[in-house]
C-alpha cells in the first residue's frame, strides 16, 4: 500500500508578530519541506513563505488558490491526487488558522474521506486569543462569523445573541468587515442592555493591540475608533 502524504494546516501571521514570538521552530522546518500549498490568496501566501524563509524559489513551489464565492470551480478529489501519491502539502489562509472563519474545510473533509492525515500546526488564532483575553466565559462560547449587513436583521441577531449570552451564560463571538467596525460598535451600544459586557479585541499580536472589556453602559460615550483594523467582538455577562 502506498504511503499517503499529509495535509498540514499552517497558521499565518495575524499582526506584526515575528516568527520567533508566534511559531515553533518545527513549523518552519515542516514548511521548508513542502512544495505544494493550497492557499486562500497567492499574493499573501508568497509573502508568508518569504517571511518563513522557504529555501525554494517560487518557480519550484506550487500555490493552488482555493475557490472563493465568485469562483466557478470547486474543490474536488483531484486536488488531493499528489497526496495520494505520497506528497505532503500545506494549507494557508489569509491570517490565523486555516478553515476557522476562513476557507479550507471542504478540502480537509475530502482529505478525511480519502484517509489522508491532517496535521494542524501550532500558531496564532485571533478568535481564541480574543476569548482568552476577554474575561468572559471560556467554557461555553459560540462563534458566529459575520452578522447580517441589513440593519433590521443585524439588530435582530444582536438581540438574539445577547439573549443566548444571558440565558445560557455563553460568550458570543463574531466579526465584522474592518471598515464597518465603528458602525458595529455603535449598533451594539444602542441595542444591548446596559449591563451586558462587550469585549473589543483589535490588532491582536500587534504593537497596537487593543483589548478592552466593559459593560455597555461603560462603553457609551467612550467608544474607540477601530476603523479598518482587524477586530473580534465578544458579548457576555
């Protein structure tokens, strides 16, 4: 029976952190051994591999972009043929851990179906870093990705999540497109009860890191400007 390759889940930088502060040296050794990478964006992955000092030129490395919402292609079993022949590969997203609020889960599921070993590497994850630093319940929590853009639907969802946080003592975690951060903060302060706690965790793993947890009453009239910066939102009690 042929030995199958492995699929490594490779965390990417989420701030201006260095290799030494966020990635074990073994990550670099594994990355250097790979020639095939499934990536969210080729440009970002080239930058990541350069920072990781990959010894091969980009003419010797294959970067295969995952389909996005606008793509007409889909991930199929043919993507994993090299791994069935014994070649290992890496999966890299734009930031943080692949397939966590990022593309890649379809490829990983196909790999499981084919008996390919999945090897997640240690590295930064903005969602877990934000949760750990929030002071909110870290035993019961739920991540919701992006909330609706429509004003009424977003208000309805915020109220629903606030209800979950209160009734189940469950931390609710979500994201927003960076240029809409300030509007999200404004909506949360307007919709949520004064006693509800809101954590804003922005620019994680950066020299400009900002992590604050306050009640809605405390946030009123004192909200920060987080326009166009990566931010995780958490609400709880």
